[in-house]
C-alpha cells in the first residue's frame, strides 16, 4: 500500500521502487492492480505450479512424533532418517537439499552434541 500511495505523490518510478527495494516495474504494476481491483488487488494471487509431494503439516507431524512411530529404533530424528522414513513408509522421495529446506521452513534445526576431548582436563 505504501508503494501505491507513494506513486500518487510526485515521485518518479525509480524513487518509489527504491523505497521498498523492488524492481522498477513493481510500483507501476501494483498501481494498475490497485486501480482495477482496489486493495484486494495488492494481495498475491494463487500461482500455478507443481503441488507438493507431501504437505508440510504432515511432515511436521512426523517430526513432532518420535522416530519409533515410524518404526525406527532411535530417540531423535536425523535428516537421513527422515529422508528414509518418507521414502520407505510414505513413498515420497525428496532430494536431501529440498527436504532440508522444508525442515528449516518448519523451524526445526539440527542439534549436534558437543564432543569433549579425551585429553581435556575437567578441572580446568
């Protein structure tokens, strides 16, 4: 909305685009959409594209449950275990990089235990 309002001021397109760090065409396109559809035109429209292989909510439920619920004998999830569980139990094959991106979007992160050197002196 800021860009639409800024376009009605005597600002140049480049100045208006620089305010929000967007492409020079964006303010013009938004004003056209605003004029045609009102404020509803400023919301993103649904876009076509490949549907997800599995909903993120379903992956979130799998991660929220212990690995034993998927037939694994571990206490915590690892990326490799999740990949195998999805492939073997659900028939869904993701690339490991894409699966990592999904897990990050779900606000999970890897927790790696800190190792302690055998030579470390616990008194120091």
